C-alpha cells in the first residue's frame, strides 16, 4: 500500500504512519512520510486497519525546563543563546520548515478516527487530516 498524507488538502511534509489491523494475530505496519507527503510502499495485512499519523519528531525542540529567566518573545537570537549557555541548556531549535502542527487526536489509532479496508494487491490510499 502507498499513498499521500494531506492536512487540509496540502501534503504533510514528514512524519510516520501506523497501520493497526483489527483482526487478531496480524502485525502492525509502519511507513515514513517523505517531504512531499508520500508514504510507502508498505505491506499491510488485508482487512480493516486503524491508522495514526505522528509528526512530532519534526517539531522544534523546546528548551528544557530549569527555572531560568523568561525571555521576551522578541529577544534576539544572540541573547537567547547567551542565556541558554549560562543555564547549561541548549537554545530552542529553529523552526523546521517541514513541520506542520497536526491535531493530537491523529497521534493514536484509538482517537484518530482514521480507518481503511485493505484489499489484496497494490493499493493507493490517501490519508486526509483536518486541522480543526
């Protein structure tokens, strides 16, 4: 199976897709989403599957909590780096141009409401996510 993951009609530029068959005794399948939103090919057991999508690995790294001073939102990168170094914490990572926030419900098959019936042979299935 292969396809494309879309968020509000636009390709999701990275992350992972998990397929969890509902039939007992079958294995989960995993696929990586590329920068154009495509995933697969991946071998998925036939029958009904629940699907989750997770791209949190692309999210910018937050600064570790540590009780340091809070900087104003418009603080310069130089000041942020200096304050981070003085508190032995790495500065937050810069925004990843491939990261698009998706609703948390898509992270788990139990809450995503994404399902598909897999048929034998090659199949294409686009996964449509909604931001709201």
